[in-house]
């Protein structure tokens, strides 16, 4: 006789499961935060006073009295003292994996306000390191050679500014064997002053500077692991709980191994969604297929996840405003293959005048396989035009925006004029059109990784030199800028349903701020830090008064 499952049995079973789930959900929270100003960044931009956390997720929000009633004998209750809480910040375009590898073996100029202070950090490093040890700054000011020799006479010093200029002391030139331009990577040149004298700097196109950096000594694997832990803790100090890493220059398979070890050791304190790119070798398609063969889109867990390919897909479509037909055909082959395999794709592109080359390929792919669900994106594109943004909207393509104009705004204005600079980047127009927008920095070689520096720039449009460029028509308000750095950014990691805002059921990723982001003077936002940072309800950073 056949057994029969009756509908009533199914109903009873479902009811039991739901009751059991409700009972588990109703258990006492692990942690309760009370007496705060919690910016939820939900659809209503609600502000709450308290929240409860259990099992790494938010279980309730409300008043302090309501949350205290939920607390049990084992619950940890943290009084916020009226401080502001935000969702953990998420940088949508940060070269975090690469930056972390050398974080503990480089001199860090993040946050310095003057060249004097920057040179002081080099001098301090020279005092604590052995004579002959390299002092490397991968991004920052552009000092003169004599200034570096004065503070570090017995150390080879290398300072890189962006991807077009690097200053080396005489000892650094000697150690690398750079006696003539023939010793430099292709395209590299010795810089000379107006009188024709060598300055000590080396200039050239990006590949030349990348090749020069590759000549420097690399940290040991143990140093890379320690650097990864330290850098991610540094990001936690600034309220960052997630990054989307687009790959980039100098990134090979070995570059990811320190990250993977920290992840295996369950020591990650920042959620990482990472892409894989190429080095522009001419065999990019083979390279991408080989590296992603056993990496289905989304493979990983809540802390580390494969997020597709980028930001350099082919050499012919990278920093090239005039790609040839062969370049575009090869890119189309790879992009179509990526769509067929369900891969997210992010592409570095600088100027609106040439972005038609990229969008036409996206549109060709979209005719074969709709790409909206794949969440493809364009990074940078500071001067995106309204027609470009409408094409992106039609495709479902997102835009990751960085604070490049904070560092290079004056030069940009000189090249495009004041009117164009006033609307750069047009984030308000993009949001009105409906383009997904995420905020970030593109750190660390070309910018600071500090999200509050970027948030301040989003709000005042001023360069590091204090020059106001962007007009009010493209300046978001504080709530919208915060959205760009949270729920906006996490869209690019396909995670906006589980993090990016402080709502019941979402992961408890949050930061308690040192000052109220919503009311502090705009020109002081850049000095904000996190006093307490949580990732999945676990405290990963504290400072006074929560130390």
C-alpha cells in the first residue's frame, strides 16, 4: 500500500518549522546597542535609537527601552552615549588586496596635510629601519630628491605619485642599477629640470611606472599576511566593513595567496568581493579562461567571494581612447564569453568622449545575452554625459565613482574648462536617471583609502588644495552620499539584500562614529573615525571610550 502525504500533515509540518524559527529568532540577543543615533539607510532613511543583534544579524530596531527589554542575562549591552551609528562603509573600487601586501613594509602617507609632515614620516621610518632598507611610499606628495636624502641619507627611497611619476634617491638609483635610460622599463625617462639637470625622478606611461615598481624588493609571504591583517584593521578603524577589489596592475595568482590564508584562518575583518583581471599580455582570453575555470560567479562565503572579471580585461581596451577594430573584436569575444558564464564585469574607463567604444560592445553583447542581472559596471568615467548615463541605465550597467577630482581637480579643470569641471562627476544626474552608483577611492597608489575624505569631497567638491570645483547641481546631500558608500556600493557585490543598511535580517555590519556625520561641519567630515566597528556582530575595532 502506498503511503499518502495528506495536505493537513504538510500544513502541520510547516507550522512547526515556522514556530521553531520564530522561537529561535525570539531568543535573547547577543548584543544590544542603546542610546544612539542609528542611521539605518533603509528606503525611508529612518533614524533609530537602538538595535539588537543575534547570530551576526540584526534582529530588532527601536527605542532603547524596547531593546533593553529584549536583552537577557548573557546579552552584552553597549551604551552609545548618543553617538551616531552608520552601516559599515563599502568601497566599491579599492585595490585592497594589493595595498595590503606591503602595508607593513611601506611608509604610509595617508592623512598627512603637508609635505613637511610627509617627510617626517620618512625620517621616522629611517630611524627604526636598518641602513640600506628600502623606504617606499606608493602614492602621495612629490618631494624633491634633496629633501628625501636629507631625512634618509642611508636608505634607498622610492616615492610614487600616480602612475606617471616616481622619485628615487641616488642610493635607490644605484641599488636598482639605473645608470641610463636603457636600464628603465620601456617608455621610462629620466626627468630633467629647466636647466637640463636630472631631478632624480622617472616619468613615463603607466606600464613604465608599473615596471619600475616591479623592480623593488617584495615583502616576504609572512610580511604579506601581516600586512593584510593590519591593512584591513586600518580600514575597520575608518568604518569600512566591505571592499570590492577590481584587480589591477601587478596582480598575479601569487598576489591573492596572503588574502586566502587570512580567510582560511578566519581572520578576515573586512568582507572582500574580488575580481580577476589580466596584465595585457596579448593572450588575455586564455588568461581569463584559465584563472576562472574553477571559479563560478559568487563562489565563496560571506567574508570572501569571487565577483567576476575586471578592471583591465584586455590591454587594447585599457587607457586607450582610440582602440582599433581588432582591439574591440577581442574585447567583444571576452565580454560575450563572460556573459555566457554569468560573470560580473567591471571596466576601467576614463573619458566620456571615447566611452562609446565600450558601450557599443556592451550593447552588442546585450543583444545576445541580457546583462542587467550580471551587474556590469564602469569605473571612473568622471565626466560621464547624460546620454552615456542613459545608455548605461538601459543596459543595467552601474557606475563606481571615486574621488579622483579631490587630488587632480585643478589639472582636470585646466584641460576641460570650468563649466565641465562644475558637473564632474554628475552623480545627482546619474541617480535621477536611475543608474546604480557606488562610491569609493581607487586607493592606494593614486588616492587615500579614507572614506571620510571621499565623503567630504562628495559634499563640498573641494580639491586637496581647497579649490571648489563642483557646482551644487551635482552635489548630493549627506544622506545620499552615505547611501552611495553603503547600499549603493554593495549593489556591485550582489549583496544589497543582506548588507549595506541596518535593517532586521541583515548582517550586523556597522560603525559608531567619533562625530555626527549628519551635523558636523562639512570641512571636518574628513577627520571622522570609527570608535567601534562590527562585522557580522563581531567587534573588529574599538577605541576610547569603547576600548
